[in-house]
C-alpha cells in the first residue's frame, strides 16, 4: 500500500514564476491528505493530475496567507464540480470564520458537508485516527500560533509463516488468534510459540511536516526517527539573524534538527524568494545531514515498506 508525499508548492510568502507557496499531498493507502493550501494549490493539483475530489482531509498549519490563501478557491471549486462527499478541515479556530465570511459574501451555499476541526498550540493533540493512520499536531515556534503534523501508519499484526501452517497442519480458524499473539497446540500436544509461527509485520511508516518555525529542539521527541521529515529552511545560515527575527529556520538549523532526531530522510523547503539557485541551501543542509533533499514541485517521495530482521 502506498505512503507517498507529493510536493505541490515549496516557496515562502511570495510566489515566483518557478515556485508556488506551501502545499503538499500525502497518500496513505489511497487516502489523500492535503497539508497546507497556499495560493495556486488547486492549479498545482490539476497540473500534476491529482483528482481533487479524492481529498477529504485538509490540514492548515497556521494563518499566514501563503499557507491557506488557496483554501477558499479549493472549496469553491469542489462546490462548482458538484461534490457530495464531506470535507474535513483542521486548523486554527479563526479559520472557520474566515472561510464562512467569504462564502457568505458570495452567497454560496455549499452542496457538500464542510466540517472544521480546531486545534490548540500548547501541546500535541490527536486530530485524526482511522484504520490506517493517526495524525497528531506538533507545536512549533513562529510569529503566529503554528503547528506541524505527524502522520504515522498504524502497526499491523505479525504475519503467519506459510511453511509453519503446513508443517503443523494449522487450521485457518486458528490463524487470527496466532496473529494476535497466541501460540498453537500441535496434534502431539506441543505448544508452538507465537514467534516461531509468525514473522514481523511491516514497520509503521511516518512523515512529519514542520511548517514555519524557528530552530526549536522541543519538537525532537515528536519527530524522533520518522521516515521523512519536512522542515522549513527559509534562509542560508549567513542570514541566521534574519531567521531569528522572522522566527524561521536556516538550512543548517533544519539539518541539525534532522540529525538530532535521527530521522531517515530530510526534505527542506519554504525558500525565500531571494534564492533563485537553491543549490547553496541544499549544500549547507547536506554538510550536517547528508540525506537531505530539496522540496521540488511535482516530485513524489515514496516511503517503502521495511521489516524487522526476523522477517
């Protein structure tokens, strides 16, 4: 089952001809999560041939315009296309009023159910849980209240070893209990332990989205060991004073967080419009954390399944 991240927008506050403001799409087992919705997001979805109607959950990190100005257009288009399925939006409390003022001003009555879910910023909160994934907030330090998001795949039961089913003649009705941790009493009266009969399930995959934030080591426990960390890297380290002033991060600082959190892969983005060539940002991050990639619009990053050594 897929666990894929697609970059839709990667620039900071001012869009350019080459880069749009922040937006990402996460596909977890065919469930699509839109993360931030900067100006032009719906055009990016069309450009990269992603069906907007498949998106049922939208997460907005904070109320700086480059992270949500595309939301009203996205909602309006869903309405004009005759959407019937409900849409859930997770964000700061004020977001609901902002959207409904615009709908009311245009005398728009949506043809689909729209639900808003507000969250706080003081501690991590569980926003969503289904059969495949959980989504928690990650409190960040920025000039406005801001949260990132941790998407984590749910653990699966251990898998049966087919050869053991044949060796011990295990009936199918006994398999569910064994998967859940039980052993099996053979015809000879021998109790075969669970670990001998099963192999490990896939390791849960994870993605952490750290939107606008200054350097903040308090997020490390939330993102420890994730498969992919997206962390903003607005400036080069030579402008670290500017980064502190605006409560953003440098590429070096993003890489330092990734290293201390022992993540597997780092993607940096939210580039200042002053940088046409992004190579210096990548080089700076890689000098601290070699497994760093640039957020590039249209690119999809796959998190493959992995298994414990006993598999």
